[in-house]
C-alpha cells in the first residue's frame, strides 16, 4: 500500500519532536524561557496532531514501513536502559516491595530471550495509523499540549507554596515531553516490541512523577504504581513471547482478527497489561495513590492520556476477544470496576480522589465495551475516550486552579464558587456536565452502550444501570456545592494567565465535543468501525440527534430567558425556621449566631469503603484470573 | 381572579400559647372540621403561606421570630390572631415576659375570640380573612405589582 | 410483618359518609352547658356592683357605676364563666355559641337606660 | 411525523389538565380514606392559579432558572415520549429535569432545601437502575427502544415483564412523591424537611413546580400505559388503576427512611428487574 | 475540613406545633449533636402567683398547658387544699378522676396522631384525631370546654355531672373504645410503623432512671412507676397497675400509651360505677399558709406542684416541675446518633409539652 508522504512524516514528527523540547527543558533554568519553550513545544505538538487528523484519508489504515535497522536497535538499547534505570531506582524499596525488582528483572529476561534467543521475522511496518489512533493522537496532542501549557504557572505556584520541596522542575518538564513522545509511540506502534518500549517509558514517567515531591508518602505510592505496572509489563512481555513465532512477526496483527486458540492467550495477557495500566480493579489502588503527584500530572498521565493507553490497547484487542469467554470475563472486570468505583466516588470529599475514582469507573466502562467488542460498543468506547479525556482534563486543571486560589482540594470548601470565582466555577460546571448529564458527551456514549449491551450482554447492562445511579449522585452533589450561593458571597480573584488560557480552551473543547460530537463520530469513529467490521453503523439517527440538539439548545436558551424576566423579584432571606439573624445566619442554641453550614452527603456508613474495596477487588481478581485461565 | 379565596394556605405559629389553641388549630385539619374543604392547607412554610394564623401572647423571645415569619410571607397576606392570648395577651397579659397581643408586633387583620378558641371559630375567622386577602390581592394588582410590599405598621 | 393493617379502616371510611361536620353550612347545636361566649343578658337588672369585673382573671370587664355602663373587652375574655357564677343579679349568661371573629377591635358596651328602656346591644 | 407532532401538542395541552384533575381526585380520595370530605376536584388548579398571582420572593437570582429548566425538561421528556421517541432519551431528559430541580434547591444555600436536594438525588440514585432496566426490559420484549414501535407492536409487555412492572410500581411511588417514599418534598406539611426541595420557592416558581409535577405524573402513567399498550383502552384503565393504587398505598404506609428507600429500590431492580430480564432474554429471544 | 451541617430545627417548624429550637449538627443525616434552646413559650406563669388571687390562679395553672389542662388545675387545687387542710367531697374526687382519665385519653390520642404524622402516616393521624373528637364532645358535654375544661376549683369542682349524662358518656366511651381498638392495632402491628419505631431512640432502663425520666418515657424503659400509686384523689379505691414495656425504644413508649388508653377507659368505668351522690364543692376558708407539694401523674408523666403561702390571698411561691422538663435530658441523650428522619419521631415519643416545660 502506498503511503501518503505527509501523514507518515507527521507520525514520525510526533514521535520524535517532543524529545527536542524535552532535552532543552532538562537543560534550561530560567522561568521565562521555560514558559516559552513549553508553549512552543505544546503548540507544535498539538498542531501536528491536528494536521495528522486532517490529512489522514478518511477511514483508512496507513501502514508505515520503517526499514532502518537503527530504529530496532535503538528500541532495544532503550529497553535495556529503562529496565536498568528502574532496577536502580528499586534501591529505595522496602522489604515488602522486594518482589518489584524481581518482576522487572523477569520482564527484562523474557524480553531478552524474545529479542535475542529466538529467530523472529522482521516487522515490515512497525508503525501504523488508523482513524482511532488518529483520534487518540489528537487527544494526546491537544489535551496534552494544553496541560503542558498550564503546568509552568502551576508548578511555580506549587513551589512557592512548598518551599521545603526540592525544585526538580527541569526533570519535571523533561518528563512531560518525554511522556508525550512515548504516548504517540503507544498509539502508533504496530511492532509489539516498540509498543512495549513506549509502554515502559510511560510507566517510568508515571513512577517518577508520582514520586515528584519526594515525600515518604509519594515515594511509597510511586512504588505501588511501579509494582502494579510491572505486573502488567510482565504480562506484556509474556504476550510478546507468545505472539511472536518464527512464522509470524510480533505485531498487533494477531489482535485484528477473531483469534481462536493460540492467539487468545497473548490477547488476554495484553488485556491484563491494559487492566493494570488503566488502573482497573483489582489494580485500582495505584491510581488513587498517584493523586499525590502535582495536579497537571494527574490530569495528563492519570486521567487523560496514560491510563487511556491501557484501554486503548484493550479496545485494539476487541476483535480478538469478541465472542470469547475471555472477552466476556474482561467485560465483567470492566463492569465491576465501573460500579464499584462509582460507589466509592460517592464516599469521597477530596476532589482529586473523586476524580480518580470516577476515572477508574469510566475506564471500567470502556473496558466493558471493549470486552463485548461489537460495533456499537466499540463506537461507545471510542466516544467515551474522547469525552472523558477532554472533560476530565478540564476538571483536574480546574481543581488545581481552585486549590491554588481557595487553598483546598476538598469539595466541601468549594461551596459558593459560582459567586466567588465564577470563571473557575463555570469551568468546573462544564466539566461536570460533560461527565454525566444529558445531552452531553458521556451520556451519549452511555446511551449507545446500554443499547448495545441490552442485545449482547445483559449482565453488563444491569451493572451499567446500577452504576449510573451513584455516578449521578456524586456528580450532582458536587455540582450542587459549586452552585449554591451563600448570602453575602463576593467575587474575588479568579483564574489568571496560562491557567486561564488552558482552562478556557478546555471549556470550549468540552462544550465543542458535546455540541459537535456527531462530527467527531463521522470523522474518526464511524470510519474506524467501518474499517474494522466492514459494515457502517448508524447509531445516531436524525431524530435522536434532533432531540439532543434541542435539549442542548434549551440549556443554552433557558438561562437567557430566565434572566430576561421583567423585574427582579423580591429578595428574601432563606427559611431558617424563623430564627433568621440577617443574611443566612440564624440565632442558634444558647443565643449563639451561626452562619448556615451545609455539608454534602457521603454515605460513608451506607457504602462502606473498605467493604466495597475488598469485595470488588476480590471479585475482579477472580474474574481476571479466570480471564487468563480461559484464554 | 378570585383564587386567593379558593386556596388559602395557612402558616400556623405558636407565639407562646398554652397549646390549647394550637391543638384546636390542628383539629381544624382533621376529619371532623376538615378545612381542606375550603382549599386550606397547613403549609408549615412562610414562603408558601397566605394566612398567618397565630396563637399565643407574644413573649420577648418570640417577637423577632414573628416578624421574621411575617416578613418571609409573600404578598398578599393576612394575619389572623386566634384566641384571647393572641388578641390581647389573655390570661398572661400581666406577666413580665409577655408583650401582649400579636398586634403589638405585626398588623393583625382578623381577631378570633375564645379560650381556647374553638375550631368553628377558627373557620369563621379564616373565612373572614379571605375577603381581606382578596382585597389586598386586588390592591396589589392595581398598583401593578411594582409597589413595595406592605410595611408593617 | 403485617402490611396494610390500616386497609380495613380505610375501606370502611371510604364506604361511609365522611365524618366531617359541614360547618358553616351546617351548624351543630353546642352541648348544654358549653362555654361559648359571655353575654350581657339583661342590663336592666344590673346593679353595677362590679364584682364581675373584680373576679375576672383577665380584667376583661369594666363596670362604671357612674355612667351605668358595663363594658366587655372580648379580646381579653377567656370564657371561664367566673363572672356568670358570681353575678348576684343573674344578668350575665354563658351561651353555647362561640363568639364570632371580628376585624376591628372594639369594646362591647352596654348602657343602662335611666328609665324603662331596652338594652343597647352594640 | 404527523402523529408525533399530534402527540407532542396533546401532551403539552392535555397533560396538565389530566394531571391536575388526577391530583384533585387524589386529594379527594385521600380525604375519603381518612373520613373527610376533602377539597373540590379543581382544587389543584385553584392552588396553581393562586400561586401565579402571588408575589414570590427569591433568595438569589439564580434559583428560578433551575425551576424553569426543571419545568422545561419535564415537558421535553414528555414530548419525546408522546412523540413516540427513544425511551432512553425520555429517561435521560427526565433525569436532567430532576437534577435541575435538585440544583435549584442547592442554589439557595438553605438548610432545608439542602437536605431536600440531597434526598432528591438519593432518590434518583435509588430509582435510576430500575428505570433503566424497565427500558431495557421493554426493548428485550418489544424489540425497540422507541415508544411508537413498542406501542404498535401489539406485544403484551406486561405479561412478559411482570417483574419489571412490579419493580416499576415500586419506584413509581418514589417518583409520584408518595408515602412510604416521599422523602424530599413531602406534600404533607408535618415533615422534618418543612418542604424540602421547594422550601425556598414561592409564587410563580412554586406554581411551575406543581404544574411540572402534574406533567410528570402523566408521563409516568404513560410508562404504565406502555406496559398495556397492546390494548390501549386497557392501558388507560391500568394507568388509572395504578394511580389510585398509589394513592391508597400513600395512605396505608408510614414514610420510610432514605436507607430503606435505596435498599428497597435496588433490591427490586436486582431481583424483580434483572431476573425478569434474564428470563425474557433466555426464553423469549 | 470538619464541616458539618447545622440545621436550625425550630422555633417555627411544622413538626413542632410548639416553638422550641434545636441546633441539629449532622453528618449526612446522622445527628451528631442536638443542642436545645428554650424559652419561646415562657410566659412567667409561676411569678404571676404573686399578683393573682390564689383562687384565680387555678385558671392560670390550668393554662400552663392546653393539653394537660385539667390535671394542672387539679394538681394546683390539691396543693392549695392541702395547705388549707380542706377535705373535699368524695363526689368531687371521683369527678376529678373521671375528668383526668378523659384528659389522659385525649392527650394520648392526640399524641398518637401527631406521632403518626411525624413518621408520615397521614391517614393514621387523621383517624386518631377523628376518634379523639368524639372524646372531646364528651368532655365538652360534661365540663363545658373542649380543651380547657375550666371545672376544677379550690374546694372541689365547679359543676356536677348528672346521672343521665354520665350514663350516656359511658355508652359513648364504649363505642369509642371499639373504634380506638382498630387504630391501636395499626400502631402495634403495622410493618411500616414498626420499621419507624422499633429499635429507634433506645433509652435503657438505667439511663431512664439516672436521667430522671418520668411517665411513659420511664415506663417504656421498664420501670413500673406511676404517680397515681400515691393514691391521690380516689386512685386508691380503683383497681389498676402501672403499665410497662421493656424495650425502651420508640415502639415501647408508644405501646405504653396505647395500653394506658385502654386502662383509662377502664378507670373511668370503675369510677363511674363507684361514684356516690353528694355535693361537689365546699367553701374555701381563709388563705393558704405554709408549703406543700403535690405529685400527680399527667399523661406525660409525674408532675410536682410546690406552693408556699403566707396567709395572704397571694401565694408567695408557686413552682411546677413538669414531666416534659424531666424528660428533656433523656431526650437529648437518645437524639444523639439518630437519623434526621427519626428526630421528629424520637422527639415526639417523650410526648413533649413545651408550654408545660417553659410555663
């Protein structure tokens, strides 16, 4: 197949270009120059990813031949370096964690054997792009670019607030761009060894970033993340060993066709690796721990992109797993995670933990969709990835900005934000609306999902129905907190500078994704599904689109109408059982005057966190083991 | 239109009464008297109420609360003072802690005598207050609704 | 555990006529001896001794011997009936009917006409 | 298309009339069960018209927007339903309406509204699974998510989905705001929440709430009707019967707590709903 | 964080017909702390004894509370009569017992209704009050007032009840009892009612004693104390025993009251059977001097009237220790850790009478 030159160049540009800013940033100390570099690097990356989407011929998969032997050797050297680096980092482990270097070493040995001990045929096209990869690349380029743009301001503020921490910002920005490069690699790699290499780099970045602050807690959480991802890495290495034989090169090829028998096991192992990377139960705990990292890291690695690499690979495996018992169990792992994580999100008041559980929950849904693997569910999975990436990045960055203005990440401290910091509040509201409410993004995907599951997997449909309740609960109560207006609330400092730009663009993107999602579907997802299954999918009927558009329109028009009311109604203080003492203060017991104090419900004694974690982790563990055993 | 007459919603407040009138107010809601026949509902929320039905001699601690409740009721509204205490302080008028009738605090439209006031008398009083409510509603409409709420005298 | 225990009671109630007394459309005669309202039965025989006023726990009754007036402030009256019991001339009476509500505050005044004359019921 | 439009117009005009009359009948029936006479049949209309003339007050200028939005989305969800549209979209629009209502209560920063709002979304969390499963059940039995297809399929849904129907009746009690599940905005005064969600609403916005509730009731009865749509007349009779059954239940139960509500609704969804779905899936398809 | 919801529960609150304030400090809906604020119905009633004639005070004592009105006036009169060493006629004593038992039934029925409404069982509230109205008719027929009886005075009672009226009253009571039995059945058997009361607001026996609970609140925790055992009036001549329940929860307190209503029906029947003819009042000689306190059993529990006279027509001191006042400490104890939706139910099961407590 002939490759249009331009797209191929863009792919290689995306792979290599971020390394430039990465190396420069590792060397640069000055804040101004750093900002400039980050801005330019982010802009170029984003532009290239958009350009790639634009030039990619609709619906086609481009195979990119890359005949240079240097590339393969560079990858091998890189793998060795990464493994050695990780082993060296394990100096600081505790006794309980002694298994981690063992797993990493085992990975290395397996890989070494696959690489040198066996005679594998060369891979002709180590890279490829299909519409789904292009969509992923656009997400990484744009969202990743925006998060990078947001970071210098945030990190400067972070270090002002924490003078006790060592300033390792040079390393930080190096890792950010290194990570972007690796993510593009994950998305474009066809050669499994390459994919593994990029995969391991993301693990490395995540490990270093979680440990950024250098506190004891951060270090322990970093090792927990490393350990779990190393398990995934081991499965990955096994998959490579099994997938590559003397007759077939180790590529993702095996995953593109329904694979009975031998090909199922590598698929299951890769799916296992995907589960660890996307923090599915029973591995979710590392993602919660990862929330100690600076907020841009949480946004970039732990919600919008890196954890998506896990589900991305799982989605890629869908054709191989479709209709198998392994696929069924994989879907159940996702479904269980979806429900359990949603329940757990209800019990949290720490904003980043809520976001983390909701991320886990949404990734669970995507895994469930991939496990079922019908055109409809894959359509839903791709749309979920898109909406989630945009809205979640917005939410994380919003929480980061709030943290630096309000001084807290606790949702309870965000009361009245709409009155005190309207811009930030609107950013958060748009993000939250995008996450769960009709007619916005996520809900469209859920709608598609439920329809598909009703046909193909009733059990998952039931899990989905049950999970949607708590999802609604925890988002709505957060929303309620943001929009409640205490009397006498005054506007104060809102967002500034880079943060404002990044947040504004993300707000527009989220809104755009919600309003213009049919375009995204038509541009990327529908062609991809067509290419995958050879049959078009008409999920979005005209009448339904019309209804959704009408609902969206109502949401826009209604505020306008209600603010056009002829006269301001009489203002009265809230009902306080007659004990009003001006504004929303009341005369309480013993003659004391209290201001109204309201706390959301967390149902901690109803949804017992430990019990849910234990049960769901146990169940997911059983399912995961079953999934591998049945493969 | 005369819908105030057909749907008067009550707010009952006990501004330090002995309970005698209060249980008679509640008795009005129950099967034997059933004021829901007239569309009367005991709302329990000043913001939903049209009629403030108030019992008891106002004591010092209740003064502000009565004002608050009255202030939170949307216009048009009427006040019915039920029972001797609400009218004048009744048997407690001489006490050091009692201000006297409700009209010492907020304007009263209808006085309902009795100690304790009988349910029938309460019905009479509320029915009388409806005409006043209608009048106030018409007045409000005439002023085009832009006017200030009525100031307590 | 038993559910719908009240069902029998509800069914009976629905089948029966409601137990509501349709006041004010239908007025029930109050029981004999009920204390509804205090009335000045016959001002003619009143001797203006003022005992009723003195005995009244709420000082609702004012008797002015010089003007030959007997005044009742209904806002204060607690219908205890003490005055009725104490009246030496049996001028006062307790009626079963309750006193009606009123809009304007007023003192009920009864003046004894100097010569044979009817009472002034205002 | 024409019938869809007719459905929407009918919904917009007739639903509040029917809903108001039902509310009036509800109040009379309740009164009779309690041995009282009760209000006139048209009482709900009197109430709404009175509220319309009332000079409402607000705690802040945002709160009325949410109420208007609630009203609008209730109308929208009914419009989708009676135009014969997608059942899932009906549910999502209804959920959106519910969220708007809760947000309105939150916006006021008032203690009783706050508790009302929290309870409202607790209730939504309780009934959402069963509602979605009901839609899925109808899809499995009637082979479509579209109301018009389900209605014209001639399939006796209620016979295939008896469990789902029972579960739906349970959550219907929550949605109709009837005892034992009238937690967030009791229509009886004597509750710990004063009026919960509507505490801070007065005048026209309160009237909107009442009217939206009539609309909502009709829509929910529409769901009931759909179970019996193979015989439209029977469907209407069944919807009315269910409504009056709910009134009787309202009068025959104490109000339960939110924990019991969530548990009951989820257990119903898990046992009645899911089992029924499984049976339909295994036996009928 | 440490942020908690604080709800101003009252003074104006539909659940509380009377104003009292509680700061309910909550986490989710769990009440962590309940801090009361009282005084909204304080009318300075005891101090009025210094201004009012001791005979007039009977009217004021009756208006301590409009629900337990009769027993308040009866207790006050008993205390004064003791100071005056006044022997009142037997018939008056019997009539007092009959009226005080009627007042107990009326109070308990009222309570049953309010409790039903507190747990959202509106029709049960309506039916309780429907039945109660029939009793109020009897009270009005015999005493002249519906809730403020106004029949007790120092030296006896102000009016007699003729034999014919008493006979009709007994017939009516029998019919009433049959109707009441149905309602009592709902309270004691219905599943949803049990769900709202069983195991809620448990007051263990030791706590009930230590915190000084009285009345059904005490007896619901298994302590068999009833002030009527002091045999005031003619209770010594009637056959009865205090009613107790062991569980100490809301359900137990409810059951105590339910059974007490039946007991009151029985006591009225017994008293009406034993009543003898004769005068109903004696003349009051002079003014009270010395101190005394009378203990009686009200529907809500034991009440104490302390009177101190100095030989003038005004009392020097009048003090009432009302049952609700005694039951407030146990209430605050059992409110801790309950759910918001149980607050009204728990508050009601001590049968609070704020106007008693604050006077």
